[in-house]
């Protein structure tokens, strides 16, 4: 790819800004309340409203569903600089993502790195067109933190694998079209060396799902069951029994995604919310304990943001930031959990509302409950601390 | 602006690292302490001058390098790693910043070259109580004709003993703060010194009707608070850089100890209780690195939110240095509380550094006030 000069990039910025202003509907420039406000794509989903449809289709025509992927896979072919500009301009205008897709954020990077060209041509264009809703089949009832202990079995039956077992915490499995799955293909090898990475069509015979209700009252999570499911061998990604390599690679992407919880949303600072809810005395918050807690949260939120920037800037100069995804995941989710705890303290009894006849009421208690999962999903805080101590600090095992 | 060092800044950091590793390892700190708490080594100070570190933040019109605070911050960080004793902070960061931002051209021309080439040293006299409280200065400067009369008592003057003069903060009868450059030999000055637990010597200076010519005043009437605020921000940020060096070194020594120390037949770094605590320290230190470079850049860019950046840096570093040095002591076990190993030096210096120019509580409160809550 040719590198663009500074003037070309500035032109690109101005064109992008103009195009976004002309094509992004006003309602698509408002913050989302929850993930349900996003368009998720897939074979069976419909748009929530006309604006969402217009916005998705405009971006699709522009090839900006995944602007930084190669054009042969339906991407926009933008350079890193151009893609950064597009992201900055979308953030500036408050544009929503045209689609929320694990295919883009998680599976895509793994396919780029590990799939054959044939597999890439088969799966990536479907992702950039928003036609496949992907979900993730990693955890199992007996393989949570000890993910590599997974037991879902894939038996070699000549032209296909026969799958038996179950997965848990499969977000949106009841709506998804396909699942990317870790399965055990060798029961005799050490546990990390007998795992393979398989793509499974959710409409295959023998696949069933059951939703899981969380303490927040509802959730996208499901259990997914595989009962003698036949999967063609060409759906194996990478090398047989080397799926753990792909799993680890993909987990770093997931951690970054969870670590950045809320980072893309407009997040009001806690002290602003405190000003609306709490008493002030002599120009400062009257509750000294809460004031200190808010200041500590504000300090660390603000410095954590600087840290994300610093590490990204360092990565651009070639410093390997791989193991740091555990730091992002750990710190980002711990901050989010403490933020929700404080938000609940600041909003008093209003923050405890579960349901209300008043339409304007913010149902924050459910979000608070949901946040408790942040430091568990995608590898618990304790798992991340273990990775930091071993992979970054080189502490012995 | 990218939160990384540019090539020149990296080179400066590398050369500071090399130079100090060779000429001022932490053993030198021990030697100076054991030599009746000697303040610093004059030969080392001269070499530091020759390295150009004293010229980094002075403008070109005084033959300074105009290299900026990010550069000086790297030197401070490297000095922090080895607890290097030198009057760089007192004479260059504090007095130097005061002079650079002074409105008094005569004082600048007279003093900046002398500070840069190390022939003279100045110390900064601000604190009056046992805690940092820049908004309540009690020392007074009363004007009569072309002369001020200074009365008051200053504490915690860093490198005060042996300084050629002091920059003294006083309340004037013109209704604002004045910063005065007072010759150390002036009549009416009495100095006593105290050694604190970091083996540093701090002066208490009594100013009893000390006469100062009005031409010794650094700031124009009405600008005293702004100048003092800028000095205090700069001090907090440069101290944070020094503290970052102490933190990374104390942490590095601790991780190394976890890797080698054996108990119950295995290395103690295999225990999860210690692994997780070390990993948490790692995370906090990552935050420290970011806020220090951001704040140093803020000084160079004249960032509008420099007050906030200074308080964020000093609050975060003040909090983390306590945590890291306490954990370092605990994880070193019995040997950590002996004077034979160096880890205790970091613990002791941390207690002083986190207090100078405002501790965690002060800066967290200031940060909240700046955000209007």
C-alpha cells in the first residue's frame, strides 16, 4: 500500500467528515443504551428501525463495515492512518458502529492469521457484508478458568467430525448463525495439545441452545449443546490439535474488547452525576468519603486512558504489547466494577430501581448487577494476574 | 501528541542511565550517608554540569539547551533509580524554574548562567509548617522605599546548607505574594539543619528583619501566585519522575528477589499470594509511567490543564510509591528490614519524596477542587 502524504491524509479527513455528516442519520449519532441498540447482522435479524438500516447500508456501500480489511474480503482497504482518521471522525460525530459483530472483532483476526486462503474467501466476505452472526464456543460447565480442560469431543469420521458435548456462556447462541468452537480432538495428548479450532453452522442437526438468566434479570448468554453434530472437515481452522494457539491469540482480542468496556460509549464523569444527586457544602461534595472515592476513581480512570494511549503509541514503534492485554483486561474491568459500585452509591435509592412505571427512570441496578460479570468473563481477574506474573514478570511456576 | 520519548529524549535517557550506573550507583548513596550525611559529591555535581543536564530546561538566550522537561524528567527518573544525591532538583528544577519564569531580567542574567555552570547554587524556601500549604504563607515582606524587610521562618529547605542564596516566598504588604532572591550571607539569617529519614539534610531558616533590595524580587506585583503555582507544578511533576525511577527500581529488585529466594524447597515467586500482589504492583506502575510522561509533556507544551496533570501525577505516584516500597519490604522478608541491603533506602526516601510539594491527600483534594467537587 502506498503511504499517503500528510496533505492527502488531511484531504481524506475532510472528505470522510463530509461523507459522515451527509450519510449518518442523526439518531445513529446518539449514544447507545445497551448492546441491544446495535445492529447485529446475520441471516435472520432485522433492523430495529429505518435509520439503522440506512446507516448500515450506506457504510456497506462504502465498504466501511470493516474499513481496514483487504478489499478482496469486502473490506475498505484503508491504511492504518486512514482507519485511525475514520475512527476519530466517527467518534467526533458520535456515530455508532454500523454493526456489532464478534466476526469482526474476534474471529476475523484469527482467520486472517490462521485460516487458508480458501477459508478466508469463504467466511470473511460474509462478515464484511454483515450476513453471518458469529458466536463463541469456548467455556464449558467444567472448563471455565481452566479453559484448556475442555471436554467437548470431535471424533474423526473420515470426511467429517462428530461433535458431542456442551458449551456455556455462548453469547447470543440462540440468535447466531455460526459458532467458532474449541473442541478436543486428542484425549491422550497433554491438555493444551489436543484442542482444535472448528467452525460450526448453528443450523446443523443436533445443535440446541438454552438461555441463561443472570442476576441482572436477562442476558444474551446461552448454553449450547452438541448431540452427534456432523461438521465437514474443511471447517477446521489451522492445524489439527493446535487450536490452543488460535484460542490464545483470539483471547487477547477478546480481553482488549472487554477491557475497553464503555470506552466507546459516552461516559459521563462520576462527579458530574454527583453534582446532580448529592449535597455540596462550601463548594465541595458534602460527603467526604464519597468525594475521596470519586476522586480516586476519576484519577485512575483518567490515567488508565493515558496508559491505553501510551501502550498503543509504543506498539506503533514496534514494542510488543501482547501480554499487556491481560493488564488492560484486568485493570479496565476492575475500574468498571468499582465505577458501577460508586454510581450506585451516588444515585442512592434511584440507583436501586429494578423496574419502574415511570418511563424516564434509568434502570441502573441491572447494569450494576451485570458489571459483576466483567471481572469474570474473558478470563477472571485472578487468571489475568497469573498471566501478568508469569509472562511479564517471569515469576516461576 | 504520542506518549513516548522521541529519539533525542531516548538518547538522553540512555546516556543518563549509563553515566549514573558507572558514576553514581546506589552504593554512593550509602557512602555519602555514612560520611556524616554528606549532601552530595562535588565531583559528581561537576560532571553532571558537564553532561549538560543543568542546562536542559534553560532557554537558548542564556545558552541553555531548551531541551525541555521531558528530557529533565528522564534524568530525574534515572537519578531516582540510584537515589543519586545532587542539587539538580533544588538548584535547577526549583530555583531554575523560578528564574526562567521570573519577570526580572537582571536577576535572570546574573543567576541563570551561574546555576547552569554549577558555580552557584540556589535553594527554594517555601514551607513553613510540617506540611505543604502554599496558600497560607505567613512570612512577610514589608516595603519601605526601595527595600523590603523580610520576617518569618522557612522549613524543609532542600540543599539549603551551602547554597549561595534562597528564593523565598513571602506575603507582601502590596497584597500579594513576592518571591525574593536573598543572598545567603545577608544579615538576619539564622540556619539550622535537620537530617530526615532519607539521610537528606534540610534547612530551617529564620529571616529576622532581613533587608532585601527591591531589585531582588522575581515577580511583578500581582503575579506571585501564578509564578509560585508554576514552580510547585513543575516541582510536583519532576519529583514524580524521580519517584517513578525509585518505584521501578524497588519493584525490579523485589521481582528479582521473588525469582531467586527459596523457602520450603521452592522459589517464593511460585506462590500465588505473592504473584498476584506483584502483578497488581505492575499494573499500578504502568499507570505511573503514563501520567509522568503526560505531565512532563504538559510542562513542555504549556498545557492548559497543567494544574490537573501535576496533581494527578503527584497523587498517583505518592500513593503508588508507598504501596510499592511497603510491598518491597514485606516481600524481602527479614533481610529487607536490615541496613545491609539497599531496599530500605528506597522505602525511606519514598516517605520524604511523597510528602514534598504535596502528598497524596493534598493532590487528590486539589484534583477534585480543580474539577469543582
